[in-house]
């Protein structure tokens, strides 16, 4: 679910599973997973709301590369371009500290591609 490019059915299944998991155990970590699933399923405004809620409920874990990347991408898709760019810059700083974290670098690349490449094409 964390990787782009899967088919829609896979993301819809992941979303249904994340929703069920959160109903069973409503904690901030699962809420973050739900936000990622919503983003991947194309439910950008819901994802933004869920990721913001997760961030507020889990301040100590709210700045991981995945949290910041998906929040930035959801902000961009929801039309909050300035906030998305701010979080992209924050993600870049986080990624510098995690140079050997392939997943973090993948999230950075995905966010940069969306926010800078797509935005530059408009």
C-alpha cells in the first residue's frame, strides 16, 4: 500500500482493511495507515483530514518520512500547495538524516515528483 502504481482494486482492498483495523483498534498508528490507504485510493480530502488527525493524536511519531510525505501529497491534491511545499521541504530535511533509508527516499521522490514536476507542468 505504501508503493505507488498498484491497481485500483489493490488500493480499495487496502482501504477496506485499514478501515476495519481502525474500527477494531482506533489508535494513531492505524489512523495513519488509514490516511495512507485513503490517499492511495484517491480519496485525497479524506486522507488529508485523517493524516492531520493522526498527527495531532501522535505528536511524537508525526514527523516520520511516511507521515510527512503523505501529508504533503494529500495537501497538494487538496489544493493546499503552499502547505504541501512546506512539508516537502521538511521531508527533505528528514531524508538527509535517513540517507540509507530506501523507503524514506522513495517517499521523498514520490512527493517531489507530484509537487514539483506535476505543479511545474501546469
